[in-house]
């Protein structure tokens, strides 16, 4: 794990932040016929947005070559007795939300013992790290080499919002997008994060 972190930190990394109005996402989650976590919804939304911005799914090949990965394999950062592990959900953009939910339930059940094989932990092309279950508002995560980007999500918070000229209480969360500047430039990252936030704020509309 230590060697992987050192390798990951070699990348010239930069971060974009955006705030999501969670009203529609909460309503969408409540309307589903099965109970899912917000992380599950985020993984599906991120995977679908990556499909529109494939450079976000590229990898740096320890030299001068950028590899465009053909499949979107979403890594999920989880805390286990073995430490931080990143099991992978393969072809996440092609899976319905219910199937991603089943994958997440399996990951949750196996996380207690860290019972993952090397195949479970390999081949990821993008990572989502969610600390919303803790008292963490905003954080940035290190891009997991050879990936070119990672999303980190803080907790939902009740805040005053302006709606139709009135101040109302709403829920928001902050998303941080960390990127490898050798692969992704600032404008591309901004377009991707803007599209992701719009997707989350208009779920099921």
C-alpha cells in the first residue's frame, strides 16, 4: 500500500471542487423500489458521465504514453481490517443501478474481513471515495496510479439556499475531483465535473 501511494503521489495533481444540491438525488433515492446507498448512486452517475468524457478514463503509462481504457471499471475506496482497499466494479456504465447495488452489497459484506482477491482489486480505471458517513465536509484523495482521476465526496449538510428569491433550508455536499495533469487539463475536468453535478441534480427528471 505504501509503495502504491508513493507511486501515485509522483503524478502532478490538481483539484476542482463543486457543490451539489442534493434535493433531487434524495428524492430519486426515495423513489426507488430497492434501498440503495448514495455511494451506489454516485458510482452509476460518475460512470455514465465518464462515458461522455472518455479522457477521464485514461491512464498514464509510466512514460510518455497515455492509454485510453476501453472499459469503465469503477474502483470503490473501502476501509477494511487490511487497511484501505479499492475493489472494482467492471463495466459500471453498462450496468443498471440495481446490479451496481448488488455489487456494492457484496463489497460491503466482504469489507469487514478485507476478503478480496487480487482480481477483485485490479483493473480499476477510476475511483470514488466517499467519507460522507463520517463528519467530513470536504477532502481530496490521491489519484490511484495509473488512473488519471478520483472523486472524493463529503457528507450531506443542511445549509441555507436561495430558491426563487427566498432563503430555504436544503442539503448539499461537496465533490472534489483530483486529476493527473499529464492526462487531463483544467477545462476538461471542469466540463466533466459540471456534467456530473448536473446529472446528480436532475436524476429521474
